[in-house]
C-alpha cells in the first residue's frame, strides 16, 4: 500500500513539473537586426547627408558667383563714373579778357587739372578750340581765336605735355556759346574749349 502511495506521489509530482515546464508565457527574446537592413539604413543616411552637403555647396557657389558679379558690376559702374568726371573736368573751358589771349590766373588752375589728366592718360589726345565774341572782323577774330588756342596749348606743353598730343583750331566768332549782344554774352563767348580726339573712352583719374 505504501508503494502504491509513493508511486502516485511521484507521478503527481512529475505531472506538476511537466505542467510547470511547458505552460505559461515564454521568456522574451531580443530580435537580432538583419545585417542587410542595417547596411541599407546606413547608406540611406549617408546619401541624405551627401545630398544636403551638395545643396549647401551649390548655394555657397551661387552666392559667391552673385557677389563676384555684383562686385564686377560695381567696379564697372565706378570706372564709368570716374571716367565721366574726368571727361567733365577735361572739358572745362577757360575765358579771356577783351582782345586778349593771355591765360588769366584763375584759368591757370583749370589748365593744371588738364595737365594732370593728360599725364594720367598717356593715350589721350585733345583739341583746343579758340573762340571770340562777335565784335571785330572775321579775319581778326580767327587770328585771335588761334592765339587763344595756342596760348592754352603752350601752357600745357610748358608743364610737360607732348605738343604732338594737342591740336588747335580757331573758330573766331562762328560758334557763340551764348546768344546776346552785351558784355554778359561776350564774356562767355571769349573762350577756349577742350575735347578729346582719341584715347578718351576710359579716362583714369589723376
């Protein structure tokens, strides 16, 4: 009887052990990443970073190009303004007293500016045109206009400018600057005018 009871107890214990071992929730397992998936994700990140860097590089190049173009445009505009200012200074007239061809002290400073321009622009050649007011004969005024043009040329030459770079012409009374028959008009018409005849497209400041 004791043997039977022992066997039953052993059998029951084995059943309970089996039930405990096979039943219940399984232990959780950590998933092992797939090597191909990890490599693909790494490549995707690398491609995304490379694309972002390429876009930043493209924007940087475009900005550098824009800045370079703007600087070039500003430089060209500045040169054009400077050239126009020099041309205006070169064109400044000088004036003379009645029946005179000598350079007045105030006009010497105007001629000094032209000396500096001619020195800074060795390719520049100019023409000096002498003018008179309406009084006097045509012959007299043509001769006086020539003396006035020659007077300005001689001043420039005496300050170091090659005489071959300066032409002269007399207009007499043919081209009045101001219409009128009084001293106000006459004083403005007694003048020398200056114009470039070659090398005057891109004038540099002295």
